[in-house]
């Protein structure tokens, strides 16, 4: 590792420790906000791991997340909790693999459309299954507090950052960057483009499912309409793109302001959240292509040019 | 038999909506994810005019079509043209277009929720039964189907016979080469986008005579239309109509035989089969 990388690692570890101290404030609202931010950070970062380099927009987050909550929901009575998280990861990964194998050989549009409906389809299937078997929702009763959930999510976030960093250095990460630049070139230099994309999609699907599994105790009562909210997928996309997918830390920069804005709008104008989502999408495309990361890079580039001239 | 006819009737109206989307995607190369909202706007207009002034939905079409045409033309010129010019390749344009039209769809839903609230709306128009092959069907559904069939046939003929239709097909096949034979591609793209939007909005007015809708149902129709377009093949009118009928029948079958809550799952099952076995559409040729 180079010196720069040690420095980044040090910064990351420091920030993680500071973030982990949040529950010590004892402020319930702050901690609950922390859980939300931690949850979206993990979701958006893992989303960007796949969608950043490949430019495929995945809207399947809600599906993976929902599947994860249901793993906890249906397993909590029979299995120890710590076993449920890896199970959720495997289930999410398998689902991602199936979706990926069916769609990632094709162009981006097919993928978007497919993932757009995936959450809704799983919701319909789960609802149907529950109607058949006669029970409506599931209770998840644990003695976890918001603090426990928060620390688990932080741990997961650290893991996701490490995985993302490792992928960035690996052959797989290099291959994905080439695919993102030009898929034809990638194919010609001998990269198995479909396999690389599916591999990364599995990572992002598994992580989203684990997040769902961790969050489930917070909901206490799970039903299909809360577990598979399509809004979740869109929020994750916006946060990640707002921050910028060019860097590993990009999504985090988008998650914090957007979560605060979302909380503010949904508490004072609960009916206008849809409008907010729409306007954010438009703002990202027209005003902030590349997100905050892109803006930061442009400003830095301009400053560098100016100092070179002086 | 009952299922097949109900399915075909539903599929007929789907065909109209999907044709609108296919024009937009096949010719202007914009995957318009706000398509379903255009449909809901058409339906809202028909509903409002019917309840306020008792205007027949079949007449409303003549108001909805030009208004939707102008609206979509403006959307293309103001919002999408800059993206087309900015994009370095097709993939970039696709990503930008997806994000923009998503944003647009949410904005439209937001405005409609704000203006009309989230209630379901429906009205009773021609809800008398008619007998076909010994079974009862709602007259409104049959009329809607006939209406859709006439419009689809008209569009098909216009695209295949007229000079303007030929130009549009040329752009659909290859925008680069269409330019070489003197076709004004940017102008035609804007027109095709506007026309597609108008067709979808008319579909919405027609569908509102027998379906109950609310401000946020648009996305369901967008999804179905997208699945139909991909099944039928991008830019292929015959394929779109066939795919719409297949989807209509398949959905009705699942809804009546298994569970009405599984219609989307049925559409998806069809979609997966198509993606796995014929990703180029029913009549499409394999890309070389």
C-alpha cells in the first residue's frame, strides 16, 4: 500500500470511530436519524459499487431489501439472529445472480425496466403466498434497540467500504471500468463482460438484503407493503448520484443532505415527497451531472489550472 | 373463450399505449418512463370532462390528442434535446433519458396528487352488457377495443403508406443514414416523440372508460408498455400489437384462473421468457 492509501484508511477509521460514538449522546431523534443515514449509506454505496463503473441503473434495491427483511421476519423464531444475516446475504445474492443472468447480457434499458418491476413483482408474490397460507404480516420481536441496529449498520458500512476498495484495486474493478467506458473494447480485450457485471451485481444485492435483515427488528411488524416500498430504490439512486459514483466516498456525501432534506419535507409536506423525488432527479441530470464528486473534481481542476497559470 | 375475448379486448387497449411508447423509443431513441403519466393525464381529462360537462370520452380524444402532442413536443424540445446534444454515445443518452423521464414522471405524479388528491377515479360510461359468443361483456370495453383497433390500424397504414410515415421508419432504422437522404432527423424525432405521447394520452382517455385509475397508477402502465415494446421488438408495429394481445390474454388468464393480484407477476414471467429466448422481439432478426 502507498502512503496515500494509509492516510485514507486512517481518515476512514477515525470517522468510523466518531460515528460510532453517536449513541452516547442519548438523543433518541439523533440516533434514529443516524440509523436512517447509516442504512442509506450502506445501500447507496453498495449500489454505486455496481452502477458507478457500469452505468447500469439498478432499481432492484427495494426487492433485495424486502427479501432481507423477510428472511429475518420468517427466521427469527427458529434460528439465532446472527445466522440470519449470512442467510439474507446468500438469498439476496442468489436473487441478484438470477436477475443478472437474465438481463445483464442485454442493453441497459432492459435491465432498468426489469429491476423497476422486481420489487413490485416480489411484493405481489409474497402477498399471494401469504393469502394462500392465511397469515397477513409477521412480527419481529427482539430486544435490539436503535443503538444495536446502528452499530451493526456501521460495521456493515465499514465492510462495504473495504470490499469496494479491494474491488477497485482488483482485476475485476479494472475490468468493470473498461466495460463502463466502452463495452465493445472490453469484450475485444477478452473480458467476460456479462460475468463481471453479474459478479458485482451479486455483491450489491447481497449487501442490500443484509441491510433489510438488520433493519427488520426496527419495523417490529413486517408486511409486504412496508418491506417492498418502491420509493426506497429511487431514494438510493438519487442519493448515490447526488453524491457522485466516481469515488467510493461519493454516495455518503449525497446521503447526508438528502436524508435531512427528505426528513424535513416529509414531516412538513408529507404529500410532496413524490414531487421532491422528481425534482431531485431533474436537478441531478441538468445541474449536477457527476454529483458532488463531479463538482469537486471540476473545482479542483479549475484551481489547479489557475495555480499553474500563476 | 370468455378469458380469450376479455384478454384480447384488454390487449387491444394495451397495444395503443405501447405503440405510443414504441414511437418514442424506436424513433426518438428516448426511453420515456413518464409515458404512463401521460396516459393518466389523458384519463384525467376524459374523467373531468365527462363528470363536469358530460362530454363523451370518444369526443374528448379530439381534445386530448392535440394538447398531448404539443405538451410532448415541448418536453422533447426543452428537456430532451439538450441531452441528445450533450450525449457522447447512445449509452450516455440512455442513462440521462432514463433519469430525466423518471424525474418527469415523479413531478407529474406529484402535481396530480397535489391538484386532485390520491383518490381513485372512475365514471360510468356505456356500462351496459353486450353478448359475444354467448358471454356478457361490458359495452364500454368493446367500444374501447374498437376505438383502439381503428387507431392502431390507422397508425400502421400511415406509417407504411404515407411519405411522412416512411421518413419516420427510416429514422427508426438508422438515424445516421436517414440524414443522408435529406430527412431532417432532429425535427422528425421531436415530432415522433410528440406523436407517441399523443397516442398514449388517447389510449388513457379510452382506457378510463372501463378501468379505475388514480394519480400514481401510471408506472404500472409504463411497465406493461415497456414489456410489450420489448416483446414485440423496438420500432415494430405488428410485433407491438401481437405482444399486447399476448400480454392481455396472459394477464387475464392469470387473473381469472389463479389470483387477480398476480397480474404483474404474469407480465414478468412473459418478459423473462422473452429475454431468455427472443431478446430481439417476436419478429426481430438476430443482431449480427
